[in-house]
């Protein structure tokens, strides 16, 4: 039932107004002045306020001002009551935020109309708040569902990337630990170059796919024991472009990193690499990082066609190729973090 707070210091006025209100189906809460009205608002869930202007202790002006400045109460419609014929008094009440006014003695028809209008206003507000709460709840629910769906998509993408990397491993002589080490060490260096945490994770996940394009190379060339002929090497070099084509079929942050790495990790700092002959900083930084890491780990690893190189020999080759094959800044970061890199190799040993 709608609760009306009736604020008037005159008992007879309260009785008259209360009788009309109850007859119209409202529940009435009474107060004798502004101070008592504010106390009633702490206890009751009031829907409409009928506020006399001239009262002791705290008049209707002050009470109206306080109520309308309180965000928890300001939406309650206030109808000011005045026996004053002075329009300026009523105007002042309205300026303080009152929604309607009634003059005493009451015109019954006008009294009912204004109170019912105020009740409609309150009902619309409550409906709006209910809808707002419902929409907020629905938005929250949909947002959570979307976030969950995005996590599923992201996890699926990671799974697909992992599967692709595995496919590449089965087509090559490289071990899965090599690709994992390339991912971990590349991520370490990416962080050293100031990549964000999210970007570092993308590097960790995408770097293992650097040679995915080898799935497009025929076995006779890919698995050949011994040195490739010039013609065979030209075919082998196409694996960089094949990998980029495979990984660029869909544009996502993860696949974008993977595509850049696959296409450009065989480019050389001096422009004599492949497939595009890029040089210097025209080569994506992530590919320049993987270029150093891939060669380092390959030299340190046992292959059917070679024994693992020592750390000293490997570092000698890396440093010797700084500025020609490799970006000197990447080599510098690599050497600065050598202790951490060696620990990664030991932890992820074949």
C-alpha cells in the first residue's frame, strides 16, 4: 500500500487530510514538524510527502530542502501545503524542489487529483528503478557470459596453436622441447624489451610455431640427411611464407604475433635473409628476438646431422653474427640474460 507522510502542526488539518487520504486507499504516517518528518523517513518507506510550509522547530522550507538534497529521498514527490495566499511562499517551496502544491482549505477534487498524480510519479520512478536494476542484472549476466565465451574462444585458440605446433614437430626432426624453449626464452627477452604482460604471453604461445610452414615442405627435402642442394634450399625457404599464410587466415592478437614470427624469423639484420630481404628495424622485433633464440637453441641441441655445440662455441657464433644476421640490441639483451636463459634450457632439457 502507498504510504503518505502527512506533515502539519495543526491537528485538525491533519485529521481532514488524513481522512481524505485513507478514503482514497493510502496509508498515512503523520508528523508535526520538519524534524519529526525527517525521523519518520528513517523508519517508513514513504512514497509521497504532504508538507505544510509554516511549522515550528523546522518549517516546510527547510525540511523540503534537506529531503531534496538527499539522494536517497530526493525522488519522493513532495506536495507543499499552505494557507498562504502569497504566491511567493508557494513559489519558494517549488524552487526548493517540491513537485506540487495545495492551498488550505482543501478543494477535495483538487486534493485527490494532485495526490494521485504524485502517486503516479512515484510509481513511474519505482518502475524505472526496477527496470534499471533488471537491466543492470541482465547486462552483468550477459557480460559474464560473454567473458566466459571469450575465454573459451581464447582457450580454443591456444589449443589450436598448440596442436599446430605439434603438427610441425612431427613433420620435422626438432623436438617439442625445442619449440617450448624457444617460446619461453623469447618471452623472457620480450619482457626485457618492455612488452606488456599480455604481449609476453602472446610471444610465449606464438614463438613455438615459428617453423609451422615446414608442414608444406616435401619429406625428401625436409627430412634429408645431409646438405641441401641450392634448388632444395630454395624450396625449404618457402616454409616462412607458407607459415605466414597459414597463420594469417584469421586475425587475432595471438595469430598476428605467430604470423610475424613465422614469416620473418629467417630475415637477417643486414637484409640478406628471406623471404622478403628485410633489414634492420623493418624486421618485426618479435621476429628478431626469435631469430636469435631459435639459432641459439638449435646450435645447443643434438640433431641427427650434428652433435650439440658447447655453450662457448654457440655464444661465439651468436656474437660473431651480431650486426649481420642478428640485431645487436637483441644479442645484447640475450647476453645480459644468459644465466636465466641457461636455466630455462636446463629446466626444459630434452
